[in-house]
């Protein structure tokens, strides 16, 4: 019988650190398990990678540019808050 394959990926939160390039390095573990039928502990193979997250650096750079240029719109933020509040009230069935 061919083994059933299950893959699980997780991120280990215990050792986040910022490196010299101002990007966040988070160890990620990819675990691949082969189910044993009808029962039993699955065989598994794990790989751990620690590398910088380039999206974090891009998001932080964008945030800083918004802070420097005043790139926020209070009117838009209030509209979003009202829309989300309306959706929440509709979801729980309370009147506006």
C-alpha cells in the first residue's frame, strides 16, 4: 500500500531576531510525515531554515515613508471603522 503523505509547516516563535540588514530572521520548520496504516507513529523528515524575511523589510520601509509624508487619511480610516462596525452589528443581529 502506498503511504499517505501529510505535510505540516510551522514557524518557531522562540528565536526571532533582527539581523544587521534590518530584516527579521525567523526559523521555519517544514515537517513531512508519512502515515502508517492502519495505525502507528508516522515516519517524518524535518528541515529547518533560518533566513531573513524580505517582506518585513519592505513593509517597514513603506510604514516609515507613510510616517514621513503623512500618508494617512483620517477620513478613510473613519469610513473603514464605520463599515466594519456595521458589518459586525449585522453579523450579531443588533440594530445600527
